[in-house]
């Protein structure tokens, strides 16, 4: 689980500053083909959306509707996610 979270943190920290500056990194052909089942979305669904969804809105955060392929649409939210992951505050120790 920690390895997957490390990969998510690395991906988000690489993309958030670029998209905040208005730069959209090109998606590799393989990623563009598999967007609906992207590994990032699956990871977020597995570890985050259980609590951070539109119904529960835990900590006022909803991740189920954010576009993982275009973080520029939610830069502030993704930065918040990265800060919590880096601090070890998320996911909680008792999370599945």
C-alpha cells in the first residue's frame, strides 16, 4: 500500500506544479487509451473515496469527482492531498 501511495505522491507532485503554471503534460499513448481504468483512479477509489466522496465529504474533501488526468481542474485540492500523504496523515492507520 505504501508503495502505491508513494507512486501517487510522485505523480501528483510532478504534475501539480506544471498544471498550476498552465502547462499540460502530454499523456503517453498507453495512458490515453486506458483513461477510464487509470491506475491513479483505481488507487484513489481504493484508499480515499471510501471517506472522501460526495455523500460523506469527510474533511470537506470529495475525490470521487476530481479528474485524475487533468489535475489543473483541482490544483488546490491535489496540493492538499499531497501535503496529507507526505505528512503521513493519510490514509489513516486503521484504513482497509
